[in-house]
C-alpha cells in the first residue's frame, strides 16, 4: 500500500513539473512593424482645406506618372515646402502643381509626412 501511495505521489509530482515548465515558457509576441515611409511624385489633382473645429481633416490627392491616384490626410504638423525649401501653407498648393509627398500608411489611411513642390 505504501508503495502504491509513493508511486502516485511521484507521478503527481513529475506531472506538476511538466505543467509548471509549460506555464513558465516565454510567450513569443512580435511587436507590430513600424510604418514605412513611402514617397510619391506626381501632379496635384485636388486640395481640400479642413476645419479642425468641425473635425474635418485637410487632404490632398496626387496622380503619379502611372496614373495612380492617391489621397492623403494632412495634419497640422505636416511640412509643406517650396522648391527652394521655404515653408508654404496648404492653400499655396494648386491643382496641377508637381509635388513629392512623403507618407506613411496605417490601417489603410495615407498620412502625408511632408509635401514639397518639385517644379
């Protein structure tokens, strides 16, 4: 009888060690990759000036050399510059201006990081 109890106790102890090892194994979690910055160069198709008080964001739509049309959200901190590097406002960008837009895409939304007139 003592041997039977000792064998059951030993089996329970060994199995508890196995479960404890699985529970303490590190969980592999990979952090989401940071958004990559892309650049598109093309002609301005449209510009919309937003209204922060009404929650309407500013935006710009650009058509690249291949005819691909992309729209971008423009935040208040987005850098907008002329060919010579001088700062501009969004209202200075007109339809058919050639621009280079650096942007990041998160959750399907393109966010302009900088806009530069190139011609």
